C-alpha cells in the first residue's frame, strides 16, 4: 500500500510498523471525484493498545504519523487530554488529518460512560460541553461508546460521540431504541431509520447477480452487510448531525479474515 501512494507522510508511515500499534486504518474522503492518477492521500488512523507510554505517543508515533514532530503546544494539549482521562478510559485511535488540510490530530477515546463525558470535556474543552450535554442521553444504554475530538494549537469544540452494539439488528433490539431517540430528536428520518435497520444481512452471486464481482470472485462466497456504528457530531452554534457507518465485505472463516469496506451516510437528509 505504501508503494501505491504518492510520496507523503502517509506512505512513509505505512512503510514502517511501529510497535505497539495494533492495526492501521486508511480512510479516503470521496466527496470529490477521484482522479485515476495520482492516488489520493488517505487519512491514516492507528489503533493503540490500552496501555501506552505518552512520551512514545508524542515523541515517536506522532512524528511518524504526521511527518513532523508536534508543536510544543499540541504536544502539551494531547498529554493534558490523556492525563484527564478517568481510569476506565483510554486512547483507542489517533488520526492524521493532513489529507483534509489540517495539522490537527484526532483523538478517539474509548471506555467513558455517557454520564462521564460532560465532566471530562469540562476539564479539557469547556466550550463543547453545552451542546454535548443535550446529546449524551441519546446514547443511554449504548455499548462500545467512543468520544472523538481534534487537537491542534487548541482543542476543537467539534465533538463526536458514537456507539454500537456487538450484535446486529434484529437480534439486538437496542438498535431500535437508539434510532427511535434519533428520530424523536429530529436527527434521523423514519425512512432512513428503516433502511439502516434493514441493511444487515448477506448476498451471494445468486441473490445479487447484477452487482456481483463475477470476474474477481467467481460465483462462490458471501458478501456480508453489517451496521458498524452511529455517530452524532456536536459543534457550538450549529445543529448536531447524525451519521451511520455501514460495512460490507467478504465473509471469511474468522473475524480476522474479513476485510470490509465502510460507507458513511448522513441520517438527517
């Protein structure tokens, strides 16, 4: 993959493998038409173990991820965000946002309870708290809760809250409860709610012959569809926005063998 990208911090990072990074995600923004050449530079996301050395994060990983060392201000803000975390929470993902023209990095926190989010943000980004307080109740009872925000020369008040469940609908009725709250709040249309809840399932050549990649896959195999997570983005002075992330990909013999693509969709329009 590094060889296929133009020379960049992303290609340099992919040519390394920095322990203890657990995995790497590449995200391509497709809101603009893609040229055949060159290949666009992706957002690079590193997944981290629960226990990390903060000095390794700011002194080794971030320079490799971004192509240069963070500024003193950015480093100190990141360390302050980590220091303020309660014992139950940890930094799960860190994103390089340079392909979006930003020198900020995105931190994604895992392990906070909904009731802990306002207090944590009060300590690091108090401007974001009023909008977030209103959205937190939407995620009551949701598992695998994530909190994300961007850190540059300041901590952006743009906050993302996302959550999901281990099981898919209709086996997990709490998806229905979550979407009912989104619809009631005006963040999701009933039609999109119904479409999202109907998405999980699978296709084969025999169920979708007109869309099946026959030349690459033949007539064998399964393409599994699943609902990844729901995200609500809060920004002071703006209406919150809800997004859903849908995945699809070949069904392997084990979760580790499954390679999925993800698609983000706005729920409110």
